[in-house]
């Protein structure tokens, strides 16, 4: 069993594990929101949270692993570009759905149900 | 007076001995990490639990800025700037614009959630997922060896225009397509 002092030492030496845990929790919060929200725009926000958690992982790996260049951060930047285009198209879709159906509640958009 | 001075001396000596026992720079690093990570998680929960969707959007922006501060704390300065510009700026503005375009009469309850059963199921699923991820994150034998690779922006530019030039161009085309798609979707194509 670890003593309190050892645990304190482990917790206060910020390393890769801290960032992995943090991003896992952030991803889980986004997932929880994705499963429980009804509005279209809150759903988009939760997707953004999850994408952000993934970016944190990429940047943390690039900082803490023995690498020789910035490939990890570059991947994070590409991921940011993809997320930005995703949110632009998502917002346009939400606006279109609102204009055609008068609602952004995903439970009311069930006309393709058999 | 002498007694007070003696007290101060003892206090200073105690602080120095504490500073010798603990690695102060790493303690400061840990403080910064826990401060911004905790704030980010708090604001992320705010995104879900605020009743008003405008408050959720504000909370989301705060989460993005806390994550940018975390990037800065591990020396990813360019990434932090990108995070603030793209997420804290563009994405936040887009989401607020979408909220205003799809406005309802009563903004106080504009962020509805599902019922209790759905919440419980989501909590169980998320808990399972989180425990799996946490087990992987904690038990993985990564050795943290912080790197110093020099300035981020020149290094990124070199990579972007040499080895990763194809993904760079594809990302540019993707952004163009997304822009055109968003305009066509929002404005409506001419139907014959």
C-alpha cells in the first residue's frame, strides 16, 4: 500500500498520465451530454468537447514522449481544422432544420421513422 | 520586537526547508495543471447542466480557454494560440449565432434534457467507458520525459510545408468545401 506521501509525490509530478486522465474525463462529460441532451445545438457543443479532449491527448503525447519533431501538434492542428469545418456545416444544418421544421428538438424530427 | 523577529526568522527557515524538501517548480506546475483542469471540467459540466443554452455556450467558451491555458502550460504555445483563436473565437461565435438563429420564445428552458431513466443509462455507459479509459491511462507504462524541441511555430511550419504538404492541401480544400456547403445549406440551393 502506498503511503500518503508517495501518493502526494505521484499526484504533484504532472506527467502524461495526468493529461490522459483529464482528457478521458472531458471526453466522458461530452459523451454523457451527447446521450442526454435533446437540443441540436447542445449536441454540437458536446461533440466539440469530445474533439477537444482528443486534441489534448495529441499535444500531451507530443510533449511527454521521446519524439524528435512536432508531428503530434500538427495532427492536433489538422484536427482543429476538421472540427471547425464540422461545426460550420453542423450549424448550417441546424439552421436549415429549424427553418424547415420549426424546431431543433431531435425528438420531434422523427418523420423518417417507419 | 526581538521575539517577533525570531518568529519571522523561524517562519522563513521553515519555508526554505519546505522548498528544499519539495520540488517547488514541479509543485507550481501541478498547481497550474490542477487549477485549469478543474476549471475546464467544471465548465464542461456547466455546458450540460445549465438550463439556458446561452449560458451553456458561455461555459463552453470558458472550457476552451482553460484548455488553451493547459496547452500553454506544457509549452505548446502555438497550439494554445490556435485554440483561443479557432475555438474561443470562431466556434464560440458560430454556436452563439446558431442559438440566436434558432431562438425560441422562452430561453430559460432552452437546453432540455431527457428523463431520469435515460440519465441513469447514460451515466452507467459513460462510467463504464471512463473506467476503461482511466485504467488504460493509469496502467500504461509511459515514461514521461518532457521534450524541448525549440520554438513550435517554425518547427510546425517546416513540417507542414515539407513532409505533411499533402494533408495541408487537403485540409485547405476541406475548409473550402465546408464553407461552400454551409452557405448552400443555409441559403438554400435553387430548385428547379
